[in-house]
């Protein structure tokens, strides 16, 4: 190992790689964080998604640094030595990859620290997801290195007299996993595989784009498959670059082996991204007083505010056929049949105003229950009265305008808007 | 001295006898690369112990190809070549010469390196044993008068210092034959003068061949300058 090369690269190339990767990674991960969700699994998703921004940047920087080294004459010097012509470039690649991984580690550390500062955190840190992200970043770095080597091989004939077809063979062999990936991407895009799920095949092939739901878990093996694919891709790119540099046949064997690993990973990935998620196995978290409210574990921190919001609604319909006894959070698309006094609500994240959204969902159901009860009791004439707007507005504690009141209870129009805080709901309900 | 460089008009290469240890002898030498013949037919003999030899030629005339053959980095596609007593048609001959030759490519300024790091990295690339590496690096820096510039960045150093550092890096293993390719091309006149002085001092103790585009610049450091045109040596 050339310590002089390590020192020079560490001083020059490492900061150029580390700083942008860390900044872009943190920005990308921050953007990918699910609003209000502080579970470790969401943190893992965000860190993995950070590679979407930092990966292409790392590839570009690696290619630029490699070409700059070649153009500075270092490549010529290295090819004339007694060492393998690939030794120097691979050391430089190692420094670049280490710097990129350091940037990734900084990203993961920053996001994890932010998550940890939010209070009690559900779930466990997902090491497979983190490893898949690191491997994806390495694959980007390796592909950038390969592109640079191809460019340099075009610019600088390595050794006069050597057969050029070796470069062509390297390119062809490296193209195998890339072609397979592209074909799978096209097939998936055409057939719609992976759409609407947490991780689609096209997005997993190059830059991971995963969307974790609080109601689902990742299928075990998904990230192992991604790890296999990215490791195989990175190894194929590195070995192909070595083949270009040295024209030695042993690199061709390594390239074939790496391509097989990549194709195996690709096959696993294609199978796993068809159904990447499984229903979450964790039981719900409940709060029973003054009202029973149950949510998924990732929403546990929202229980006090949800309880408060739901209790206000429940107090208004207490003693009516629509009385609220318990409320359970439901996964998206699940409209479970209601039981007497039992309601469900949908909430996908804890972004600003989440308690109002949840309350609105409950109000809609309570209003429906009230209407059904009214229809079953009242005469056809009374049923014809449109009570829904007033009832809904009141339950939502929205300002009720005189027009709504007139249309609903037939009172004289009034220009003064009446603001309901929910306390006078019995008066409204008295029209039953 | 006995140098001669002549255009080999005939298609048949004359058989040459094994030359002396300080000689380079080529007969009908040709090199094929990527389907082209950058070196078509060169016949010459040089006694490298009699001072530096210059090879002038325009861009694409075959200078780099000739040095690739002389340095043992490629086998001749046709003809015969003997360097320092070794037959370059054999792998063993080329391997031996590769250890004894210092091929200096067109100069560069590696990014991020100091003068000391560049020479040390070159010593590692050239396979010098760890036990000798420090002494060899110190010797190369001393020979090229770089002792005061060891910690200077190559990028920030003056042009002549960067050129001498490049020269020191490529000769840190104290080769028996130095092949300088394009070192004097594209640099300022002052730097060319300074480098010519360096090359003259190197030629005192080591066989030296210098290739470049400008024959006048080569003449400043070489006892004899030959011309290479379109892969064919046609005068000297």
C-alpha cells in the first residue's frame, strides 16, 4: 500500500467526495422523512432514500476525480511501474469509496440523532436497510469509476501493442447486469409490477426509493436482495475497470462471477418487489380514559392529542344512537364494519393538523350514524329536512352561517354568523 | 560513437549480431497497435555510453511507440531490437529491460501530491524494496536538487520544480537507461533551458534518449539528434 498515495488522496480527494455526499444525503433523508413519524423504521427508509441524491453525486465526483488523476499524468506513471496497472487506481477508488461511506455514515448519524431527540421511538434500527443503502452508494461510486476508466481508455492507449478487444470484452461483460437491469426495469414499467407498493423494482435497481407505511413491515429478504444486487453490480464495475486497466484474463473470470451475483440479486429483487410489504404484526397501542382510542405503535406519541380531539366529539353525541365508545385507527383502504359505539379513523402521518384530520374523519362517521338513526325514526317529511350540513358543521366546530341554519331548521335568516364551540350541540340534536 | 540511423527501404530486416551492453540496435523495427502501424520500419544503432541521444519528430511520428518498444512495454511486431544486450523479442528480455529502464512520459502535475509524496509513490510503483525506498527517494531528490521543495505541493510549485519532481519520480530507481518522452515540449523557454541542464547532468552517469518535437531544444542536451517521420527513421 502506497502511504504517499493514501495521504495525497486523503488530503485532496476525500473532502471533495465527503462533503457533498453528506450534505446531499442529509438533505435527501430529511426530505424523505415521513412527517411526524419518529420510528426507527422510518429513519431507515429516509437514510436509504438519501442515496437517491448522494449516489449520483458520488458517481459523478468519482468519475471526475479519476479522470482528473489520469489527465494529471498519474495514470501514465502508474502504468509504467512494476506494480499492477490497477493498483494505483484501485487505491484511489478505495479512498473515494471510503469518503463516500463516511458521508453516508454522517447522514445516518445526523438523521438517527434527530430521531433520537424526538422522544420515545418505536421499532428497531434496520441494519439490512442501512447496509443496502451503503451498497447502493458503493455501486454508484464503482459505476462512476468504470465510466471514467472507459473514458480514459479511449483517451490514452494503455500500452501500445496490447490487443484492444480486451476493452471491448470488459465493456460487454459489464453491460450484462446493466442490460438485465434495464430490461427488468422496462418489463416492470410495462407490467406495472411494484406500483402502489412500498418499493418498486425500477426504483430499487439504481437509487432506492422506498416508502414505508406505519401499517406494514418490509418483507424479510427485500433488503438482502437489494444488498446482493448492489454488491454484485459494484463488484462487476470494479473488476471490469481492472480488466480495462490490466487486460489480464483473471479479471474476466472475476467479472463473470460478479455478474452472476448481480443477476441473482436482481432476480431476488424482482421477486421481492412484487410484494415488498407485509401487514404489520405489532399490536395497537390504546388509551382507555376518558375514551378508548387505539392507534398503531408508530402513532403512540399522538394519542394524547387524538384522545382530546375525539373526546370533544364524543361528548356532543353522548347519549345518542351515535354515541362514541371506542375509536381504532384503521390501515388505508380498510373500512371495517362498525360495531355499536365503535368507530375507526384513518391517519397516514403526523403532519401538521393531524388531529383535525382524524377528528374530521370521526365526525363524518358520527354524522352518518346520526342520519341513519334519524331516518329510521323520523317521518318521511322530517327525513326530507337537510340536517346534515348543520350537524356536520357543528360536530366539526366550524362557524355555522345563518344560511345553513335556515336551510336546516327553518329559522329566520340571521346575518350574524353563529360560532359553535360544540357546547350547544344538544340544541341542534333536539331537532330529531 | 558509431551511431547510424537509416531508413530501411527493404521489406526484409537484416539479421543483426548481438550488440554490446551499452548499445541499442534496431533492424526493420515495426509496431502494430489497434490495427495501425505507428512504427513502420526503423533501423538504427546507438552507443548509449557516448552521451544523450535526441529523437525529433512531429506529433504522431512514432516517438512514443518507439519508446514503448525500447522500454520493453510492448513486443516488436516485426524486425529485431536489442537493448543493453537483451533481445526484446523475448519476454525475458523485455522483463529485464523494464526493470532497468526509466521511461519518463509527458509531464503531469498529480493532484494533491507534494514533491516528496510523488517521488515516494513512484518508488512504491516501481517496486523498490521498503528497506531501500527511503534512501532511493532521498537520492533522487538530491540528484534533481529538490531537497528544499520536498513539502511543496506539485500544483503550486514553479514549473521547473514540477518538471524536476516528475523526472525524480521516474528515475527514483536509478535506471541504466532513461527514456524521456516529450519532457521539453510545450514548456516555457526558461524551463526548457533548465531541464536541458538537468538532462545533461543525468546523461553523465546514465544512458539517455530524449524524444521531442523541437530538434533545436533537443540539441541543447543531446550529443546527437535524429529525426523520425511517420514511423520511419529517415536521417540522423
